[in-house]
C-alpha cells in the first residue's frame, strides 16, 4: 500500500511539474499551495510517512515553489512555515544538520519578511526552541525568546516566552558590564611542525580582525575587534617550541579588543583568513625548508583551549546507513599512518614536495560524523562511501608504491575543513587527495570530475564548492576572493592542476574498460576550503553522483569501489612518473 502511495505521489509530481498542456493556465499561489497540502497529507496518512526521506524532500519542494514564485501572495507565509516544519521533522528523524539549518533559515525568513503574519510569532518561538534544543545555545535561545516580547507584544506566545526567559536567565551566566554585545573567543587550536604551523581561533560569531608583523621582529599579532576573552584562555599560554613557533599568548588588549600574539623564529611568511559556519580565524605560518638530512623532529597539535569541546575531539556514534561490503584483508605492507596525535614523532621533510621522492600521500575521506555529506538513492551517505573507497585506495598505495599513507580520518568522525589541511601539512605530505561523492538537484546528472584550488567561479564549480565547503551563502567574501587570487601565484597551483588532469584521465579511462556511461566532466578549478593552504599538490575528486540512480546503484557494488580505488591509484602513479621525467628533463 505504501509503495503505491509513493508511486502515486511521484507520478502526481511529474504530471504537475511537467505535464501542462498547450495553452494551460499557469497555476496561481492558491492552487500550488492546495496541491502541496494534498501531497503532504496523502503522504502523512499513508501509514508509514517517515519511511521515505526523498518523498518528504519532494513535498518540501512544492511548498518552496509557492514561496519562491509568489513571495507576495497570501500563501507565501503558510508555505514557508510548513517548509520549515518539514525540515525540522526530517532533522528529528535523520539527524542531518542541513535540515535543522534549513528549518532555522525558513523560520527566520518568515519573521523578517512577513512580520505581520499570524504565524510570525510561532516561527520566532520555533527559532528559540531550535537554538535551545538542537543547537544547545542557551544565549541565542534567550535572545530569540526575548525577541518575541519585542516584536510580538500582542501575540499569543508571550506567556510561553516569559516562562522560558525566566528559566534561561537562571542558567545563562551573566555578562560583565560592557560585555553584553561582545563576541566570545571560544578556543584556540594549533597544529605545528618545524616548518609549518596552523592556528585556529574559534569565535562565537563573525567579527572584524586585523593582523600585523612587528617590524624587525619575528612576532605576529592579530587584533579581534568587538571581542572578549575568557580568563581561562588568557591564563593559558600555549608553549609550542617546535623550532618555528615558540608560543601563543592571548590577552584582552583593551576593552572590546582581544589580541592573540605569536612568537615565531625565523619564519618565511604568514597568511590570515577566516571560515564561516561557525566563524573562525585561521593563521598559517610557514618557515624555511629544513635541510634534507635534518634529524626527525616532533609534530605538535593542541586540543581546543578549555571551554567548549569541539566536535572533532571525539568520534560520534555512527548513524545507521547502507551496509558496505567489508574491505579485503590487507597483506603485509608498510605501516599506514593516520593523523599524528600530539607529540607523535614523524620525519621532517621539505615544505615543497620533491618530485623525485614522493614518500607520503595524504588521503582525505570527505565529511564524517555529524557531517553526512550528500545523501543519495538507497539511503547512501557520502561519508560512508568515501571512507570505504579511501581505505581501499590506501591498501593499493601501500602495496604498489611502498609509500607511507596518512588519512585525515579512518573512522566515522567529524574533522573540520581547516584541520584536514593542517594534518596534511604537519605530516609533510607530498600529495593530498580529498575524495567525495557528488550530488545535484537533477537526478539525471552523472559523471566524474576532479577539482584543484583556484578562484574559478563557474556555476558548476561554485555549486560543488558550496556543498563541500558547507557554507550557507552563494556569495564569497572579498577576503576569500583576494586570498584565492593570491594563491594562483603559488607553485603548487600548476602541479595541482596537472595532478587533477591526470587523476581525471585515469579515473575515466579505468572505469570505461568495464562500464558504459562513464561521463568525463573534466578537471577544473574551484574555491574549495579543504584545499586552501595545502603545501603540496592537492585535488578534490568527485567519484560519482550519489543523486543519480545508476551511479548510486553502481557504487553500492564493492567491485565498482575497488575499480574506483584502482583508477585513482593509476592516476597518482602516472602523475609521479611524469613529474619525475619532467624534473629530470628540466621542464
């Protein structure tokens, strides 16, 4: 019965969206909203409404269409509210962060764009509850409840808001005088070796900052404006002592200005930029290359300073997903290395890779933990698929190239984007490969594509980058545009584009030997955060569209994943061989 209802719904959607006859009148907001409601209740009353996520996403799209096509109609606020509730329910069921963020976005649009709507105060209440129950952010929840009193003093949510405000004011710590509107510094993290250091400053929200190098000294400082430092961070001086960075200190330089200082030793250059969602400032400090015969030195890494435990600090419980076939038993091979923990010793290498001596390859399975990545047909989760492929690739590399392999993760754990590149740099990787599964609004889209870092802003590259970067806006900041443009002069840019081209070529050729409909989407540049700051040739490979039924079905087959891993290996091997030849020939 359920399958028939789902089939009816999909047929209905197809006819509704594509089957208008010649001269048929374009449906208005009332008709669109009525059809969306009918689809909603048909599926809800089907007896098993929570079974099919895809059906709910399709229904959500119907309500979204009402809002987008007729934003000034009397049904736009109703559609937005229902759209938000659907995504909220999907989050409750599937625990996908993208759903709760979409719900929050829709409720916020309703309160800002339709403040006189009868649903506006309900939406504001939902915003407060999301911050409280899902985001675990008592301060923002309190502010959201207080907004109900401010914006909707005649609404029917006042009693509930007042009650929650009283409860939260007992739990949320009182701010010191003058600190109410300041941005809190939550943590300072770092990864370091003798030639490279990355420091990440985690902040409660976005702010302005300015960096400066003291003249004639190996000292850098960053001023964070409209910021406040907790005493725990001020008191904790981070001693690094790795030959490049001595220590990191934080102080409340003056009211409203927090300063983070870096005492370095003979560093070559540094770069400061920011990431969104959540907002953090990233500092990369690069030293001069060590001599090739230098003794091995230690890599250090920090946990976040005290306050807030980050998601990357402990593995999350894996969610129930499609079961993947077990990997083949590995034969005896050189030891594989995962990301080095604090005080883990590894050998020192040049900051630029030696093309004649690729000793260490860094593999990055995209997403992980709370970040599911793309969710495709058959319940496929990108985070699981790419981890499986990376483990297969690691096995082949260890056996056939006799190199060391570093993986940014080898379990279902969340690793922030900035940490992935830091792992690659501090482990002195010679090549960095980030493996992902693709997705598109149109299920017909399929194929293989490989990206390298550039400021290319083609629609296709931008859509992919937005998804992989986990950013909510289609606009890039001026700072990020500047940084990406500046990085085009980096020597690794040419090498990365060559690596991308080689991997793309061998991926397509390798799979075409055994499968039809292997589409070559090419190697191209794009603004991918995970590649930003890598000190070695770096690429991001989209191995298949999980949103495409054919490719999703194929990738469930262990043999297909084996062939993907083998094709990736072939591209890497050929790149190394051609790079050696070019180097010897003086090209």
